[in-house]
C-alpha cells in the first residue's frame, strides 16, 4: 500500500500554540483532521509525520506516529501538512499535486534521504523533479489563524461530502429554520425541542453525539463522534470527537477531547485537545475599535487582517472560573491560568497562575493533572506520551520571544 507522510515545513513548525505538542497533520481543518483529508484524497492511510524532534513519541487514538525516517521509499507521497485538500476531488494521474498553484504533495520516484526534512527547511518543490503536475482544489494554512479564517468555507464544502447517502431529515420533535440540510448519523441522539437554523449552511451530527433539548444549532456546523452539546447557541463551528460544549459558541474549532461544560462565550477560536475551560470563561473576538486583530507569533506580533479572532488554546490548557481573554490571545500548551484579572495576550506554555504572577508549571504536577483528566475520559497517559510532553516542556517558548 502507498505510504503517506505529512511533512511539517518550517512555517508549520511556527504554528503556536499547537506546534509545541502536535504535528500540523493532527490539527483540525474544516470538519476533519488534516491527515484524514489527505487519506481521503489519496485513498491510503497516513503512516507518519515528518516534524520536530521533540514530538517523537506523540500518540493519540488513531493518530499517525512521528517518524525519523533515514530514507523515504520510492512511491511514497510526501504531503505538506499546511495544504488542506478539498474532499471529493478526483485524483488525476499525476505525481505532483498543486493547490492554488503551490506544490502540496509529491509522489517520490526514487528513494530519498529523509534527513533532508528533519529541520523543516526542505521544500517539496526540491523533490518534484519536473514530474507530471496537476491542480486539485483546496486551501492553504499560511498562518496559524487561517484555520479559523477558512473554517466556514471549508465546512460548507465538507459537510455534503461527509453526509454521503444520509437522508436530510429533522429529528422528531425538533424544528428547522432555513433551507439547508440536516444530517444525523445513526447512533446520534438528538432530544426534542432542538432548533436547526440552517439559514447559513447545513448541520451534520456524527454517531454517538448527544444534543440536548433547547439547543440552537446554526449551520454550517459539524458535531463529531461522542460529543455532547447542551442547550445554547452553537454556530458555524467544527466540534471534534468526545467534546462537551455548553454556552454560546461561534466560528470555532475543537480539535477533540476538550471540555467547555459551562456558560461563557467562545468565538473565532481554536481549542486544542484536553483543554478545559472553567465556568464563565469568555473570549473576546472583536475589538471595540472594530479594527483588525494582531496576534503573537514566535517571530513577533503579526497583523492577521481578520476583524474577528478570539483565542488559540494550546493542548492541555486550563482556565479558571470567570476568566476573561482579550481579542487575539494565545494561550500556550499546558498553561493553567486563573484569577479575576485578564491575562496577557500571549501566555507562555506550561505557565501557572494569574495575571502578573505567572510562574513555570512544574512538569511533574502538570503530568499528574493531565493523567487524571484523561482518565476521566477513559484514556491513559502512557509512558511514551509522558516522555514526549516532557520533551515539549523542555522545548517551550517564552512569550517575550
């Protein structure tokens, strides 16, 4: 079977607060993880990620491992993890695939030295070898905020493809406003008195999901397997597997296994795995000047050209009750932030405390909390994952950088 390897180039490795703890191929783009988008396009599974050395040992249920390949076999596909192919694209007879005119994937004609991809500086253009190229539809994540920027257009394209042969039908005792479709997979449970507002797009609910009564679901909206949505306005979002969402949510992405179990508005945000938002945590997604939002990045403060942008929550981040987060906040992986004062716009990973008094979170205490949280979802923090998180802790960045 053809191997697919997702490659994190130098740009992808700056996508904080996520790059510290996960490969870019394990981010959610539109309704699916990036690796699942490539697997669907190429008709094969992703065998591994070529990414930063501190991510060796990364593991999650169903995830591809991080590999340190010394050689890459002829016939393998190397795909840029920042390239986000559209679902349902017909694959042409080509060995180079382009999205928006840029090389997104290359099928190797000969064995290649895998070490060339170790530091992220290699370009897929360098291994294309003048091979036959074809264009496919899709998007690029040129910046970390592009996952939020492209969310609605990607969901509009993804949901009809993922629905397949499902019947457009509103569950018994529920209501529809608008003309777009409602697709509910067998095994999903939707209580009576849910309002499906499909004025702006369709809604897809995966098997095992549970939607409680008196929720208002506004399309385009994706609710993943095993997730629970409870009684509020949930709009234009992609909710991954095994999440709990309560309170108003708008234009946001849950990678998976995250908890927003209480009131508090979250908008135009991206929430990593194992994030827990305390009751009343609120994000601002619009400046009161109505101007565009600037965001901290490893290379400095950047202009996003986006009027709406909330918070990027790194994996395992935690917030205390009533925490307020300003427009364009970056909350680093493993950070545990609480208090009545608004924290800075960039909180370094593995920080602990409140605004003005943030200190390093001891790695042993962080791992103990992570293990307890994961056990509540019947997932074990294995020794390999613990070692990888320790390596991420050692590689952590400072918000001053």
